[in-house]
């Protein structure tokens, strides 16, 4: 899952470097600056690359020994900073990841807002320069808004007007034709089972028009917790239909998905149906022109655990916005408890059999077990009910949550004693939630915090300190979805 195209998208903002060319011949892709820009008081780093193997190689770009670089004010052409470019690892080529020889430079002392570029006066390419970049304290604002609006553009079953979506992305409500989401049929065991159900709303997935409950797990966790942790970062004016209603737009967007999840919940026992999809993969130029018959797949415990987590977290956050959404927090809490009761009555994984439907979102038994623990954490944070704390304490380190021989807390050789970005995701997110909940068991939170600290100190920071591009993903983690 990652967060740029829901739900396989992760919602992260960090130091992203890129290669790009300006319209001037002096601009070279070998000088790498921060894509978003630099805040005034933050560290400011520029990299100079000589690709020796792989992409961009062979390259004759070479700063040489003792090279200097200049920071130029784009407005007037004045040199405002001069610094030294230092070779990484004594001039060695990074043969593990990039295949590049790298020089690193810093210009942290430059804190005057403005637009600048880097220029190299000497070396094999004298006069070469970088793409323009900004120094400004609001450099991330546009990135946050654009990331958030990516979800708005993925909305299913709602009108996206030109006023909200712009001239290049607007359409009438999609997937509301006959045999689509307003009256979708259950598809199970390879056949249409009838049982029309309203499953409109939610977000399209990455590159297709399917909608998946379990794959939205991390997305919902990140969106809502981010809104809670950084309230000043999410305004109510990002030009979505709900803007100006007194609720941060990021929570309005999360509500669009929560409302769909509520429609996916079975009233009789609280279980959630798993996905909405079609028999064959199909996309068109605009989702409202897709007339393919659509179905929903049967209930699973993985989707139900996802719903329990998201409903509980949503209930806690929407309590503050009863004026805009009267009774919504109570509705979500009731749905969360109902979903949990289904999980309690079905301790073993329950999967669907969506044979012939495009994609299959049955999750592994370890994922299922971890998602239950995560749901217990959010329900405990919401209610303070000791039942959920007891379940969390008894299961956060059980053998059931081991994924690919990994679990975050147990000491080696039984486990790994550190978090991992690519494994046990719903479990680890739940662990963070539990540590933040008042009244959580101290010994348990200590073990979790130590595990997370170990990941940060001995894996992420250690990798960054030894990576020429200051990357933090270590061996085995450059995979599909690794940007989360």
C-alpha cells in the first residue's frame, strides 16, 4: 500500500532528490537538489553525481578534488554562498545501490528566502548548474495539498466538477449505471450470487477502478493520524466540495472512504465485505464511461479488522466535529464495536472466494492477526475498555503475527527486536496507536518503543549515514511500494 494513488500509496514527505533539465544548456542532471525545496532553518544538502554503472553511465561528469560550488540567486545572479564539495567514501563508487560516485555539499547557513540554483565553477563541466529551487518555510504546503487532492481525484460515485477538479480532471458520478455500485451483486465461488447492495463511494485503486477494504488499512491510519498529529498542516480550503465546513479537508476526504466502508458492513453481524470489482481488468479515459458490470466479494476477517480499526480511529477524531457531522462519531463507534464482535466470534481467518473477479484481496493469516491487534489498539484508544487492552497485550507478540519469519518485538533468535517498513504493517501501526493510548500497559509500551527505536537508530539512520544519497532504505527494501 502506498499513498500517492490510493490505497497503494503511502503518505510521506521527505528529502526527495531528482534528476531534471532546465531550458539552458548549462543545466546538468548531475547536480541534484531537493525537489520540494528547503525550509529556512533546515539542513540544506546538494549532491553531485558521476554515474559509473547503471542509469546515466558512463558519465564524464567529474568535479575533481577540492571542488567548490556556488549558490546563485536566480533573481539577480549574485553569488550568495560558496562551499566545498566533498567526495563520498573517499571517492569510491556506490556499487551496492546507485552505481554512482558522489560529491556532497552543504549550504545550511543560507537561510534567506528566495529562488536559487547551484553552479560549479570548475571541474570537468565548468559552469554547469542545477535546476532552480526555493528556500522558504512553506515549501511543503503545496506538496501536502497535492497529495491530499490525489484522493479527491480518485473518488468513486461522486461528481467531480470543473470548479473542484479543474479543466483536466472532472466528470459526472461514475459507476452508478445499471449493474454497477448502487445495485452491485455479490460474487462468490466464481458466480453471481445476486443480493443487490449499494456499495457506491470510496476511492478507486491504483490504476484500476476496484475498491478494496484491506488495502486501505494503512492509508486510513496514516491520513487520520496525520490529521491528529499535525492539525496546523491541514486546512479547510483545498477546493474540495466540503471545503469551508469547519472540518479539515483531510478528514472530509477520509470520511468519503469511511462512508463507503460503512456501506460494506453487513448489518446482521458487523462483518465487512472485502472489495468491489469487475470480472476483467478494464479502465477507460474517464471513470464515468466505464459501464462494466461490478460486483462485491464476500466478507473476510481481514476487511472486518480494517473496518474496526478505521471506524474506531474515525470515531475518536470526528467527535470534535459534531456540528458538521451530527451523530457521525457515534455511528462509527457502533460500527467499530460491531466489527470487533464479529472478529471475536471468528478467531480464525475467514476468506472470500472471488474466483474470476479481477484481483484477490485475501490477506495472509499473519496480516489478519496483526490487523486484529491494530483494531484492538484503536478501540482501546477510543473507549478505554480493558477488554481491548487485554487482547492487545496477549496478542501483540504472539506467534500468529509472525510474517516471513519476522515479528517486531521478540528478541532474536525468536524474533527481530525491531520494526520493519515492509513487514507486519497493520500490527506495527497498531503498536504506535497503543503506545499513545492513555492507560496502556507500561511494560508493553516500553518493549514496543525499544523496538521502534532500534529500527530507527540501527537500520534507518545507520543506512542514511552510509548512503551517498542519504537514503534510508536498506538492503532488501527497494521493492514494489517501497516509498512508504
